[in-house]
C-alpha cells in the first residue's frame, strides 16, 4: 500500500486506504497559479492606486496655481 496522500500535508494517522492519484498534485499546481495571479493583481492595483493618488494631488496643485493667477 502506498503512503496516504494526506501525509504530504502533515497527517500521520496512516488510516487512509486511498491510492495516491494525481488530483492532489493538480490541485497544488492550481493553488500555486491562483495565488500567484491574485498576488500579481493585488500588486498591480496598489501601483495603479499610487499613480491615481499622484495624479489627483497634481490636479489639486494645478487648481491652486490657476486660482492664484486668476485673482
């Protein structure tokens, strides 16, 4: 009998009689891919937010300059 598939995740009960299949390996690869994608999207959103804040502050400075010149 092969090792329990849960033993890779820390299980030591050895009560499983399930043969190891590739579903757990596919699930691990899927989890890696989705975690990487989610992390990339979060970082991209953070960078875009920084640019948006910079553009907003620049617009505020320009409005103050226009207001000062038109007085």
